C-alpha cells in the first residue's frame, strides 16, 4: 500500500496575512483605499521687490511730448517702385510683451519695423523650454511661444552669434532655432554644428527677385566661446590673439588683434554667400573688452578691431552691422558700403527681479557704474546704454540709395524698464549729435532732418 505524503502544515497567522494581502491588492480595493498625501512642495522663494528699479524712480519719467508720430512716420515711409527697405537695430534682450503698448511713440516705432521688408536685430536671449539648463548668472530666457511677440514688433531676421545664445546649452539653442524656423525668421551665426553656424541665412523679399543673405560672427575678448567640437552646437566666432612686440627701448608691448585664420574663414563665407544672395549682410557682435565700467563708455572701436569690419566689405559684404558694446559707435562709409560699428541697444529688459533678490547682484555688477557715496540701491547704468538708433536703408536694383537714422531711447526706470520708444525732441537731437561726433573720424556726413538723420554718401 502506497504511502500518502502528509499535507504541509500552515500557521494560521501566515494564512490570514496572505489572504488579506490578496484582497488588498485587487483593483477595487486599491481604488477604495485612501491615498497617501503627496509630499508638500516648498513654495517658491520670493523677495520684497519694492526697491527694485522696476518700482523705484530716481529721475522724473521721460516727458511725453505732443508729437504727431503717425504723421511723421507716414512721411518717412515713402517708397518708389522697386524699393526694398531694410531696417536694423542693435541688441535685443526681451522677456515681456511690448507690442500691445498703446502709446504712439511705441506703436509708430514698431510700425517702422513692421513696414520694412527685412527687419534685423541681434537676438541676445534664448527662447526655449529648458529653464533648468541655465548656465550663467543672467537669465535671458523666454518660452518658445515668445517668438510670436518678436514677430509682432516687426522683426524677421536675427543674428545669433553672441555670448548668450548658448546660455541654456545645446538643447536650449535647438529649441530657439526651431522657434525661429516656425516663425519663418531668417537667422545666422549659431547652429547644431559649426558648419550650420557659419552658413548664411537667406531670404527673398515679397514680389522682388533680389535675395539677401546674412552672416553673423562674434568677437569676444577671450576664446571662451570658440567651438571645440565642430559636430556639436556652435557659434561662428572671430577670436582674439595676443602677441608680444619688442619696442625700441628694449621693453615689450602686448598687442591684441583678431586671429587671421578666423578673418580668412569669414571672407570665404562671404564669397560663398555672395553667390547665393546679391546683397550680403554681415553682423559682427564685438566684445573687444569687458563691459566693466572701470573701462568707461566704450564708444570707440579699437583700430585692430576695425580690420574685421573692413575686410568683410573687401570680401564682398554690402553692409556690416555691429553690436555688442551696448553703446553707440560711429558709422563709416567704406568703399561705398556702410559699416555701423555699434547700433547700441534696442530692447534692454536684462533685469529679472522675480528671480533676483531686489536687483542687489546687478547693482554690484561691474557693468554698473559705482559713483562715490551713492547707495547700492540707487546705482544705475549710464544714460548712453539706454539710447540707440534704428537704421532704415532703402535698396533699389540691388543698390543702396538711402540711409536714415531714427533716434531711439529706452526707459531706464519704472514698469517699462528696458522698453524702446521714439526719442523726443531734445533727446533725439542729442543722439544725432552723438552719432555725428562718433562718425566724424571716419569723415562720414550725417545730416539732421529734424527728428531723424540721414547719412550722405
């Protein structure tokens, strides 16, 4: 007779626990069971912004004159058959909507850009979805949808070779370029490879056969932004070199200038671009030294840096647009082609008080002047930083026939900090006189036309 194996004995407690676990893990049981509360998120840090430059005034607001801006601008926007209008402004640091401001000195300024066939500016902020990727202190970022605000004020061509395009790394740049492409904006100077960064952005003008090409480069005071991997996200750069020169008295002198191989590379790019677009525009974002106010107002281009602007024209560029110093510099008509050594700022919303404690770090920034016995809260950028010009150029049959300079000021205090407007009478005259003085060494004639100026050539 075969022996039957005895049944294993189970402890009653273990059996009950197994049964309870089986019941608790059914879908119905899980749905009915109370859910554990998620951990409480820490509230975002906030600071008292009552002393921020957005809210605190040291000077009276810019006066609003009774000026028929609509009439003035309408008269300015004259065209003849075959005309192509190109406008250019300087640095744009931009994070709040301004296209909806109702005042004529804002709306008519934007109208000049909107009515142009090509409206260029230097895009010195990033439009991306990666706030966590912020690298430097400055938080020059908006969401990608902000590209439509850029388009709303009239901009449709931007240079990207500047020291803030990679503030949010390769992914931030990728987002920004995708946003520009979505809005059909022409760009140059940055790309996901070095070849892309050095490629021209090209565009055609409505109902015209003439094509325009843009190339963009940055010259920094160090080689910090030089591309080390041509297959990665890159900027097109012209980097500095320093050599030691022996002087007759036996001492040595350090002499700085742009690297020749970078100038030659730029010239090659221009020659190739000229084959794709009869009118070639070259943007040079030039930081020949730090903006530290120990160096004063940098409104003069060092002679060795003038080389790259002129060599661009020698290679075939039809105009050269300078930015970077954050102040105006002179205009030179070189071999009949305009060189704008710096257009200064156009939109300068570079303070972000919601993320910075009451502007304290900015007020201790080397880029802000430090007057004697002035409170850290009361320091401000120099007035020259908050003025610029909007350049309006008219081409016909691929020839430049007119250059007009429209003075622009930027609010430096109050809720519209960093927002541009058409300059009033007195300030506009000061800006025109400044441009005449800065351009005199180049023997450039600038004629005052009342509320704007014209370059005679």
